[in-house]
């Protein structure tokens, strides 16, 4: 069955450092992969989408990579700030049904001053 | 634009009671979704609707029914609530037909079944 793995342990980093979050998937080939941010008590908010034929995508301080050989996506936040503290969800979407997202359980990021 | 709105924000039910969660979007999106989110389980798709008049089951549909009332509104009904349905419910919408795959989420409904 399709499986998505994100580090369930919280990632704690110091302000100004680069945070790197990992998303691994097995048993399917995504057409694209999305990353979302979720703050406590709120719904997820879309951040970035990367397609199968793209290796890397950037948006301001965010960078996403997509390695279809390793079946892995890395999500980087450079020059991290305490306001970046949140849970980050990845959602690889299979070719079989691009209407539906399958979400990972998320990784909680804590940026401390 | 309000985006995606959900009502109610909080609800407590007794086992066996029924209720309907309401969702509306003002972005003219064709696709709408209902998820539940539980600790350690992530977001799981309950039902989705690719267009007005169509619905399809997701990963965890048992115990739920949905209605796509029109393009804007997509409701989720619990006919006989069970404690296992205690969760946070999110509605979302998207426009994949136009090449835009990101989903927009509502603020959630926190449901407790005792």
C-alpha cells in the first residue's frame, strides 16, 4: 500500500539556521508533491508544489527538492525565524488520481531565538 | 473573499446522535473534500466531490455521508455518531481541472462524541 513517512519527532533549530524536513514515500510514483504548513488549531495552508519532472523549486526562503529515484522530497527553510514554527505536511499525489491528495503525518518545526 | 468556511467550529455529541457539518467555498472551485485529522494519523480523506452532483469515497468513509448541494456547498453528515468519530474535520476545495492542484482548507470543526 502507499506509504508516506515524515519524521514524527519535532525538529528544533536556532533562529537563522536552515531547517530541512524530509518526506519519503513508497509503493507509488507521484505526479507531483505538495508541501503545506499547519499552525495549531488551524487548517493547512499550501506552500509549494513540485512536479515529477522538476528537481528543485524555490519560493522566497523556501526550497523543495524532489528525487524520484530516492523517492524523497526535502523541504528547506533558510534563515529560519520563530514565526516559521509550525507543522509541515507533505502530500505526494499519485498519477492514478491527481484529484486526491495523500498526506503525511507532518513534522513539527520549532525555531527558537 | 472568505475562502472556505465551515460551521460549526465546535460540537459535542452523544453517541447515537446525528449532525451535519457544513462547508462552503467562494472560489468557484469544482472539487471539494472532507478530511479528518487525528493525532498521529495525519489528514485522512473521508469523501470528495470532483464536481457538482458527484461524490466519491476516500480512505475512511464508513459512518459518514456527504451531499454536494451545489458548486459552493459540500456537507458531511454523521447519522449515528460514535466515539471513534471524535476528531477535527476539515473541508477543502481545489480547481484541478484548471491545472491548479493546491487545496484550500477551512478552519476546521472540532467534534467530540461522548
